[in-house]
C-alpha cells in the first residue's frame, strides 16, 4: 500500500552557490553528519549534496507535510543499505509523522531513487506499508539503515 509519493528536481548550481555563500552554516542546518562525510568525499561534491537535498524535499512531500509541522531538514537523512541502495533514515518529527500515516499492523518502507544530469539532480521517494513482519529483509524499513558507503 502506498502511503505517499514525493519528487524533487533541483539545479546543482543552486547548491554550489549556497555552499560558496554559506558553507558550514548551510551544511550544519540541512545535512546529517553521515551525509556530510559521504558528500565531502565525492569528486562532484555539489551534485552529491544536491541529490541529498532533493531527497529530503521529496521525503517531506511524501510524508504529506513539506518542511513544516515539526519536520526538519536533519530529521531526514539519505543512507545506504548494505548493497548500496539508497533509502531514508528518519528521526524526530519526520519519524513521528511516518508513524501517524502508517496504518496499525503495518510496517513502513521507504523507497528512494536519486539521479543527476548536470545541471540537474532529482530524487523520488515512495513510502509504502507492508503487513507487520512482512518488511523486506534488506533493512529498507524506515530508520533501519545507516551503512556509510
């Protein structure tokens, strides 16, 4: 059962300009420590941050709140499952909202796809629910993945 779908498209140059202008102030406000470590290792640093920014926007849309009603940037983080597949890890207000939209007896699963083709980066998030105990064995249920690849 699909609970929410979100999509976001961003111009990578916008993130480049924001990084130049605000630097760590922007990074500290928006990205988790894990996201920063991963993006800072990339040759295409701005593209990596842009994809993660788009993922947060898409996730907030899929949650049905946008970035308000107690859902903040750092409540959502892009993480990778052991096989490398990206997903979202939720905390704080985002995790609370996920609980509110998940029907009783169901387990939420967050699907994420990221892509970029300079100058654009895109993310699509689909939040679904499966019967409790029927979640995928790959750990893609919300908040369960944190492999820093």
